[in-house]
C-alpha cells in the first residue's frame, strides 16, 4: 500500500479529525512528517472518550499509528516490502501525548508498546489546554509551530485518538465512520461514554445516561471552554465528542448567551488593562503575536492606529482561557476577537507570515492547572467517571449531515425511498477537500436535501408497524 492508496481509503471511508475540528485525515498524510503525535491529552474538562478508548483498545491504536508511520517513509516501505532488508532507513518517531494523571491508560499502552520501538510516551502535566496541537507539539518535541502555520511545516502531524482508531477500523475491519464516541456528563443520573450511530438526536444520547437531574436543562455540545449550546433534536456528527447537561442558570450557559454588543460596552467600562488575559494566553506564551489586552483597549476605544492589533487576532486559538478563567472582570476577549476574526476572513485577510518570539521561562509558571479551571467553571461537583459502554444503541431515525468536516460538503448519491445498509456510502466526497458519508443504520431513506439525509431505521419501522 502506498500513500495514494491509503489517502483514497481514508477519504472514501469518511475519516476526519474526531477531536472537534473535523479536518479530513487523508489531507494530513504528508511525506514531510518526521514525527507523528497521537493526541490523548483530553484537552477540556469532562471529555473522556479518548481516555476510555485508550484503556479499552490500546493495541488497535498503536497498531493504527504503526500503519500510518510506515507509509510516511516511502524508502522504508519499499525496502520492507520488496527487498526484505532488515536495515531501517529514515525511521520516524511516534509520540503518544498523554497526561501523567491517566495512570491506567499509560499502563494499558505500555503493555503493547514493546513491539514498536519507535513509539514513545510524551507525558503531559494536568493543565489547560494541553490538547491544543500547538501546545502539544511544544510540550512533546520542543518545537514551536510558526504563528498561523501548520504543524507539518515543523515536520509534525497530529492525530486524535478516535481518528486513529477509525483508521484502524477502515484498514483492518473494512468499517467506515458510521458511529461516534460521545461522553454524557454533568447533570445526568449516570455519566457515560457511549458509541452511537452518526445522526442520533442528542436527546436520545442523553437518555442513555439515565436522564437529566435538573430543571431547565441545557445541552452544551463539546467541552465547557470551546463548546456551544445545542438542542435535543440536534444530530450527533463525526466531531461530537461530549454533551454537558447543565442548568440554564449555570455560569457557562449564561456566558454563551451574552451578546457581543453588550460585552463590548462592558469592556469599555471596566477593562483595567491588568494584562492577565495576555499573561496566561497559551499562544502568547509560545511567542505568538497575540495580545488580548491590547485588542480590548483598541477595540473599545475604536483606535485603529495600530492595525496589527486587530490582524493579530487571527493567531488566537479560541481556547477561551482569557474569558473563562483569566479575566477577573468577567469580560469576553475570546468572543470579541472571534467576531473580528470572522470579519477579517470574510474580507479575505489572512494571517501575516511572522516568526515566533523565543519562549520565556515564565511560561512554566503560567500554566493553568485543570483542577483550578474546573473550580472556576463550577464543574468540580460533576467530577464523576463516565465509563465506556459500547452496547448497541437502538435509534428510530437518524439525520446525517452532509457537512461534518472542514471543506466541501459530501454529495448525496441516494434518494428518498431507497433502502440502505449500515456502512453503505450515501454521499460521495465533494469537489476539493471532502470525504464520504455513510449510513449509520439499516433502513429507509425518507428525505434528502442539500444539507442532510434522513434514514428511518429498520428497527424504527418495525416498531411503527
């Protein structure tokens, strides 16, 4: 198997970054990669799908990384396959980035690492955002990714745990991406991590955790720092990794419900330029030219004398630390910068090419401990295990989005009235950067439009009859 063949398999099987961004994995296969990092950092509080997967299936994950590793080095592949020479040429390195606190996961991985000498552990502190790929790369390799640049420019490719697990399934089990691991936590009877069909309504996933334990429950999709408010009818996608069920009056929910216009007025009234948002900014501490405090001053005063202050918002990773932890006034630098970034991009402005400043010694003393972050977010009370349960999940209807990834939406190749089987391709990759979409259940296609495909499962049909 060569790089082109592997790329085609990953694209056709619909494999994308399962950690949140949804970048098509086939597009990450690049011969420039000297180091591959498996991201098991579980960046945000209460997202535990990767943690559980590493414990349950470590041999599949390490094996999947081995397959990718071999294909990054064409010379080695040719020698191993055709000449069977024992000499290793240009061996590459695989790093499993994992927090020191995950002792059970570390032991599970160590038990199967012996057969892969090029694989090593990259142990991380329990801080936020350890899972941000730019931070992860620095912590495990010492390399600083260029501001606005891609990891591959530094010879690094980063893969999410579930993404690699999906690579393994595609290559060894001929199974495309048809389901998703989702953690259901916080205000539920029994926190749980479940594998559900793509397209399952969020309310049905939450029901698997025994139901909600609060009035006026709100579904917060994703981690508490970078997630968004969802609805019960919203479908699970390839990037849905967690559902936090929270009361409507919770700090996190109220923060998301605020309007940027009001936040801007509040910033104008009370931002004291303490610089805490900048001092604790993970990207700023790696030498990137992002300074939230300067942005807040310039934006509230409508001061455009230094346009780079606004342009540099493009270097923000939107980790949310500035507004959810750093600012003692409760202001919202991340949200306001996100609005400006959107405007800049809409007008065709891209990040300028700049070099990072040297990383200073103060960075080690400005990392934010996860324990303190959870306390600040009022999430400590929800600190319970969310064990993995891979039992089959019955669903009546799934609504499968055609755009679940960065790039062009997939193009539907089925129509209403068609019977489909689980794993069947129902939408082929669109033009450009795109991947295939597959049926997550056996059943009848009842609706097809430019945004989604609805399938009524055979189980649901039998129940209705």
